[in-house]
């Protein structure tokens, strides 16, 4: 089996997962008491477009999307062009939705963005902005694992084959000198691919000894008695690495550049508000999670999880390239040509208007 097919096969397992489209989320009753999305009186549609379909996950690492929806920043920037959100459980299903036109713009992790770009030979998506850094931890059962070397021989969960955290853990394990088959997950340490929704129960039952996972799953494990053995941010220069990007369909970008700019303006304003009002932003993200899933996070999970995530407009492009190199090293991806994966011109236009510094594409800008 070619190296890249292992990654595609793992993604295909998740790609069939249903997505929940929440049309008009943030309107009506959600807008009554919190300033959530309302179309302002007299507002006009941008480029005559009725709606823009935006995808994101119910994860705190997608906090920009959560807060932007809850507080109405996107709707304000879009005027009478209505936001139509869709909530996903996994990157591959969001990429499929983007490719099919079911969504126009999405918040997504680096690995599915890389895979989606390379699988389409660079034709279907562009990364147009950053959103978040950090928020990924190795949490373990302290009775079974007391040091990093104790991880050898244990069962460690990652969210799915070839996803961002799976690649990171395999790369870290290789750096320890351990051998693990990337496809089966068997070796000096056993990698258990487990949906973030079921990982806390698996941890509680003892069927796994730890997990390399994003927030809020990491803090859920800590609430179950787990211990943070390693914060992934400590492995990166300046403790920064991309965990969430903003992507767009290339056709949509070409046909509706002003709508894309408006969404990016909403994102920049959301990040500014998050970083100025961290407690209020945390509460807004949690309220949107509750609206989307029917369940809010308890304080002992929400507080530490939110604290470990940095919200940024910078896509941290050099770290995306490094993450791709890690996937190649792990045997999950053939060496990709990422030239052209970024188009940061719309974002830099917005940033200039906001008096903010421009961001860099690390030489991977649109051809």
C-alpha cells in the first residue's frame, strides 16, 4: 500500500460521518439576550449573496468560530448576507463538504487541510487565515505512567488515523527511538484511534493508559483523574504551532472575494475581542457549544482548556510545513507540494485596514 493511501484510508473511515447543519444558528431565540447574530436594519447583501455557509467543530480549538457565531461578529461583518453554520465531528467530513459545495468557508486543523489540498492537486481549497495555536496535551493515568519513558509499552489514544494529533504523537514517539507501525498503531507503544467523544470513557474504564488529544478532551481526562504529562506547545519554537486554520473553496474565493473579506474581518474582530475579554469570550464559546450540542462544559474542564489555547490571526505557516514533514516521516503521507496552499492577501488587506501587522505564508503562497 502506498504511503499516502494509509492516510486516505484512515480519513475515509471518518469522511462518511454525518454532519449536522444548523441553519440559522445564532438567530431568533439565540439572539435575544446576548447580542448574537442579527441582521441589522437597512443592511445590504454583500455581492448580492443570500447566505455564506461556514463550517467548524464543536471544539474549543475552534473558539474563534464559536465566539464569532455567538456574539454576532460574522453576521455584523456580512450585513444582510446571512451566516449558515454547519458543525462537524472530523476534518475529512468537513473537507468533503467543502469539495461538494455544502460549505464555503471552514475552520479546520492542519492535517485535513494538507490532505485536502494535496488530494485535489491543489485545486479545491486555500488556507486564508489562522485561528488558534496550542491546546493539545498528552494526558495519562498517573498510576500507570509516571514519566515520559513510561509511555513505552502503553496504550495511547489519538483522535483518528492520520489526524493532526495522531501525526504529532507518532512523530514524538519516533523521536524517543520507538518504532510504531503507522497503519496498525502497533509497536513499542500502541496507538489506539478513538473518537474524542468516547476517549474519556475509555480512559475511565482503563482500556487506554493515556491520550494525545486537543481541548476540551484533554481537560476532560484530567477531570477523570488524569495528569498532563506533556503539553505539545513545549515541543515548538516560541511554544506556537497551528492547530486551527481558516479554509475556503477556491471557486468561492474567486466569485465572492468581498464576502470572504467580510468573514475574515469578522474573524479578526472576534480574535481581538477574545484576547481583550478572555473570561467573557470563554463564556460565549461555552454558550455556543451548548447551543450546538445541547451540553455546556463544566468549569473544571472549561477553565484549564481555554487557558491553554492562543487565538491568533497568524496561520503560523512554517509550522504547517513542519507538520507535513512529520506526516511524511511517520509514513502517513508522500512528500507533498504545498506551494499555493495559502492565499493570505485578503487577510492582510483586512489586517492593514484594522491597523494590524501583516502575516506571512512562509513561501507557500498562491502561485
